[in-house]
């Protein structure tokens, strides 16, 4: 699955990844962001994801653009064994799309072009 982060240049975009646990055992995952531009993405709630039995949880993923070109990374959720039960490893492609550039500010300058 691909998650697209669309927004303005230098803006922070947050997406939620919804995870469900159909089993009767608690699932625990280690989350990791990997790839060339993984530093542009973050997991504000930490790298450990715990999904209760028959429950669901949302994982927030943040993206802050530093460059105009699209950024790409992978979100990997690797299962930790809890009581002998482990879930499947999950992978999500993360891609950015810059839709607009807003000025950070306007600076007016006045100076002579030359002197005689």
C-alpha cells in the first residue's frame, strides 16, 4: 500500500495508518522508517505499536518537506513476539507530492544602483 503526503512546501502533513488485530492475542510491532529520504518522515508517537486483542490502533506518520522533488521512504512494521504469538511484517510505501509553494515572507529593500 502507498501512502501519499500532499501539501505545501515546508508544511507538515500527518497521515494515519489504521491497523487491526483480528486475533485474541496482543500484537506488538517495532516501526522503522527506511529509505533515502526517511529523515523527512517521522513517527511522533514513538517506534513501538501495540494492538490489543480484537482491537485496532492508528499510527501517525508525519512528513515535512525540505525539497521540491518528491520524497520516498518505507514504513516497516516488524512484529515482536508476545507470548509466542507474532504478526506478519507490514510494509507501506511513503511518497510526497508538493502542490504549492507559499512565500515565507516578503523583504523590501531600497538601495542606489550607482553613484556619480
